[in-house]
C-alpha cells in the first residue's frame, strides 16, 4: 500500500514547487535578454511535475499549490493515479502527460486514462496510428496532443526516432491521424553533461531538428514546441529554447524503489528509483507482439521498465 505524505513532506513539496517555478521564470527572462530576435523566444515554459512512484497525496498537494501538468512514465501507474478517487475529486483540471516508452499494446489502456493531455514519446508511425485509432474508438472529445521523441544522443538505452525519420513520423501524424495534434519534439539527451564544456549538444541538436523539420514541412517554428530539460538541467534547457520541462525529484524528493508486487499483480523486473546512465548500460529491445501470453507478458513489461529507467527527471 502506498503511504500518504506527512505534513512535513507536503510542506516540502509546496516550497520546492515554488522554487522550481521561480527558477523557470528567471531562466526564461535570461533567455529573453540574450535573444536578439523576439520571434525566437518561446511564449510559454510549461512545467510538467513528474510524479512517478509518488503517492496520490503528492499529486494533490502540488495541485493545491497551482500545478496542473503532471507526468508519468508507466502506463500502469498513470492508469491507477488518473482514476484515484481523491485525485478525481480534488484535481478536476489536472492534465496528465505520458513521458515513458510506449508499446502499441498499451495505447488503449493509456488513452482510457481520464484527463490525458499529452503523449510526449511518439517515435514511430505504429504508435501514432494506434493512439489515433484508440482515441477515436473511445469517442474522446478534441484531439490528443502528441510530441515526437528524438534520440538525439544515439544511445541504445534510450527510445526515440532517428533524426532522419523525424519528418516522416510527423508527416504521418499530420496526414493520417486526425485525432492527434502534433505540437513539438522531445528528447531525453545524454546525462550529466558538463556545462563548462559548452551548451548541451543534445538540446542544440533538437532545436536544429525543429528548424529542419519546419523548413521541410513548411511549418511555423513558433508553433513547434521543444520538450527538453529535467531536474538537473531544466534551467539550461529553457535558456536554449525549451518550452516544456519535466521535473520530478527536485519537487517530490528522491524516489523510493517500487514494490515489485504492485504492478497489476505482475512482477516488475526493476525498481523505478534505480535510474541509470552508466556508459554501456544497454537495454534489450521489447517485442510488440500483441499475441504474447503467459510468461512473455512479464518479459515485455520488464523490458518496458528498463526503457523507462532512462527517463530521468
């Protein structure tokens, strides 16, 4: 059973959230002063509070402080939290972002989540087509906002499409997915970049990818967002043009290992708190065969968890 936050922890969430918002505002101001062309300055900087492994009480406390956008890495977890009675009662305007690796056979469960606002990790036509179909079949109102994830660091343990495939994936969303709204590009990037060596090359690369995409598809660059930056580097990401930052541990505190027996009765092969960025930490690709049964279901979920270890926040 997931414990509730203590009064001290709730106070900590409140003060940490205020601190992060202040830093976002300061970084945005710094970006404006450094930019000679006003059209290159993002109109917004959205904070996504990443609440993975945290109890509903943490989400509610942040919501009470004015936070509306929350991110989750696992379909099972967002599915449970989105229908939590207290969250449904107290967080009427919550907007959920899915920021983890997504498999086709889990798109239905994800789309069924109340108040799903955005999926930031579309990386191929198969996923966008499935999201589009699932959204329509459930008679959802409006369109589901999506971002295309790009593997800018070319690391095998990270999801995302290749740079050369961005335009094709986006074009499919625009032409063949009427229930989806493409709003931008997302990257995780390499971990622990040393800023003394210059700007994060992954952030620069994502910005360049946007420029190339907009030129190729004749799109307005100001309407294509960039989702980059996490707890360790969100200020730097904003200075480089990020419009959407994903911050978790800085707001909610360090994550505790997930109970291995709490994932819908199935064994989780990894603890979500053990995020790794060590070189050579290669992940085994998960199969998307929807006909897998029995023990193979556990293998697929275990690999999904390994993918999500790379979504550090």
